[in-house]
């Protein structure tokens, strides 16, 4: 335990240093021109918040067992950095695994006790701007907890729907839920929790959203590699993304907890972003420029691709 404490301290000190460097990067990068309609958003993923019911040592391997105990200070650090930026970040999107597993299968438990759901909300309520919550596999327990119960809990605790579109300044920000199709239905013959699927209703809804032809940022917890390409004959997420690649600037996933750049493998630019669980610097800061129909991933040069980590600006 002494070793864990020392390591954690080192990690947090480095995080504080990096935060300062990131803020100076931000000040230099973001030179506001008068009349510009540019605006700024941030993405975070895989926050994995726990509570007093969490049983220590229940993960696989040292790295996972250590990191799970640090999720609260790391998310808090990411939040505080995002709050500190000027010009301000206007919206934050969280790409799932908001909390880490279910301490009880009993719905009422969550209203009789203060749990990780309440802890996660208490941290994210500290964002100065709106935050939009998406769903990850740890926000469900598809083997043991009915998905309907998870949906009721999310509605009651976070006022969040299973999937959603948020329209803002001429853009659309869509969270797709890859836990609603048959591969996530524990009674279906093709049940396979490692494969995501959307289900017909959500696919139809997504197609209708895309038919509005607004530029659309897409967030989905599982990387596209792990989401069924097609679910009903030739109807599915992959062909929809390809067909609308011109109006989808970016598809961002979490789940893997590492930075991965799939480029245009699936049509639109596709990234997996890293997790605040492992690194408080795991956020994407995006500048969106409606006048030029473009965006910039402002901290991309801090990212160490294929790792959990973002590197400090001075080594870029
Ligand atoms: Fe995760």
C-alpha cells in the first residue's frame, strides 16, 4: 500500500505540471479573433467512479487494481483543467463507463445508499458547463441486471436517456448506445457482450438524425471495430457512417482506455480516446469553426498514441 501511495503522489504531481503546460498551450493556440464564431468543447471517457461498497482487488492485474482507486482524483483533475480554460469550454461529453459496475442488483439500493452513481454525479456537477453523459459497458451489467433497470436508474439519477442527440450552434452531437442490440441481450442467441450493437429502433433514429444533414459529431463507447457492422441485412452503423462521412467530422469511442487513431478506416475520422481512470490528461479539447466547417483537436500533440497517456507539452 505504501508503494501505491508513493506512485499515486508522483502521478498527481506530474498531472499538476502538465495541467499548467496545457493551459499555456491553450492560451497560445486559442487566439480569439473578433467576429469569429469558433467554440470549444471537451470530451472525456471511462471515468469508472467507485464508492465505499467497492471491493478492493477485484480487478484483473496490478494496473487495473491500482487505477480503479484513483478514478476520483483523476476525473476531478481533468474537470478542474477543463473548467480553468479561457475562452471557456462550452460543452463536455462523457463517452461512457461513468461509474464502475453495480454494487447491487436491487433498484431500491441506489436510493437507500450513497453509491458510485451519486459520487460520479457529484464530481461532474462541478463542471462549470453542461456535461452530457453517455453509456459504457460498466454502466450496464448485461449479464445480471436488466437493461431496463439501468435505463430507469440513469433517468432517475442523471436525467439521461439511453441515446440522444444534442443540437448546438448548427451542429449535432450524437451519443449512440451500443448496448441496445441483440448481442447485448442475454436471452438472444447471438448474445456476446464483447460485441456492440444498436438495435433497429436506434439505427432508424440515427438515420433520421443524419438525414437532417447537419455536421454531426458521433460518440459511441465501443470502438467501431467492436460494433456490428450491419444488423438487419445491409442496415447497420458502418454503412450509415460511410454514407454520411461528408457530414460526420469525427467518431470518438472509449472502452479501450488508450489513444488509437483509426483515421478513415470507417469513413469519417475515428479515434479511441484514453481514460481519465488511468491518466488525468485524458481529454480531447476541440475547437469547432462553423465559418470554415472545420474542427481542430487542440491537444493532439500531447497524445502518446497506443498508450493510456498524454505527454507534457514541452516534449512535443
Ligand atoms: Fe472503461
